[in-house]
């Protein structure tokens, strides 16, 4: 069962991190584009402060995944899924 939990965790973490970082980069890109189209002064790139909400979001998502993993064993236990 340990192998299944490990695979579910890996399959959940990869897309979560990738999607979060992609969304953050896209948001920064769109903000830069809008600021430049509006002829505003060069807004510059955000500092490390952008990583705080992204990190909190990724951490929250990981907590949800870790909270669900114990139920995986109950749902896939061979005694619980028998239909004899």
C-alpha cells in the first residue's frame, strides 16, 4: 500500500506545483503587458513577495492531498472492495 500512496502523492504534487507556478508567471506577464499598454512607468518585476502567496497555495494544496491519503487505504483495501 505504501507504493500506491507514494504514486498518488507524486501524481498530485507534480501538476499542483506546475500549474501554480505557470499561473503565477502568467499573472506577472499579463500585469506587465497591461502596465506597458497603459503607458505607465515601467512597473518592474515583483520581488520575492510573489512567492509568499504561491507558496501558501501550494502548501495548502499539499495539506489537502496529505489529508486524503489515509482514506485511500480504506477505499482500495481488498476486503472493503469485495463483492462476493
